[in-house]
């Protein structure tokens, strides 16, 4: 048995420990400005050869109807198998929770705290090229919760979206009627 075969077999029989060692090795390589996978100098993450190899492997797995992460059979029309899809959903939910907690888990406009109603909002409105949806949550977490985002409830978010002034209806001056005429 060759060294590579032995290592592969050992990794399969010790998955938790192997992943822990791999994670530590990758972190050390990245800290030194190297590719986390192969150790070559890099400009991006990962290096170009590793990225190309990964893209080729993923497209081959997709063509074969396999999960691009683990090579198990994927769901019909999907790129992930059920277990990887569940793991991704858990990671996404955790990132959303981390971001809500990072920004205080409260609507900055009306004070709503029910997490099912809360969403991440771009303070100055989303510009072209800025992330939206889950990508915005990942970016906010990676960026250390920058002040360019805030937490709003969906009502306040949509209220701002549909006002020309981009101000939530809660924060606008009330319209008072005097003798049938509206005044501000």
C-alpha cells in the first residue's frame, strides 16, 4: 500500500480527526499567504490551479448526477445530496442567527424582536453589485457587521422600499387633516 493510499484510508477511518488536522493546516497556510489546499503562493483563495481543478471536478460530478461536495448521489435537478443540502441549510441558518445577534436582533425602526420577521437591510439602499439575500448575511458576518447594514422587520423594510424618500412610514411626520385639507 502506497503512502497516499494509506493516508486516504486513514482519513476515511478517522474523519473527525482528519478534518481537524486539515482545517488547522489550511489556516496556517492561509496565514502565510499560501493556498490552503496545496501550499503554493496565491493571490486569491484558493490558488488558480486548485480552483481550476475543483471546477473541473465539480462539473464532472454534476454531469454524473453526484453531489459536488461529497460525490454521493444528488437529488434530481440539484447539485447537492440530501445530507450536504441539510448541512448547508444549517450553516445558512447559523449565519443568519449570528448576523441578527451581531446587529442586536431588533428592528432599528419599530423595535420588533420576533426573529421570523427580521431581515438584513442595506442602510443606503442596495447598489448594483452589492450582495443580497443570503450572500448579504455572509458578507456582513465576514465584514465584522459593518454599519452599511442594519436589521429591519419586513414591514419597515418594505415601507422604506416603496417610499420615494426611502424613509419608513413609522418615521415620517403624520399627515393631519384640517378642514378637509392635508397638511404636514
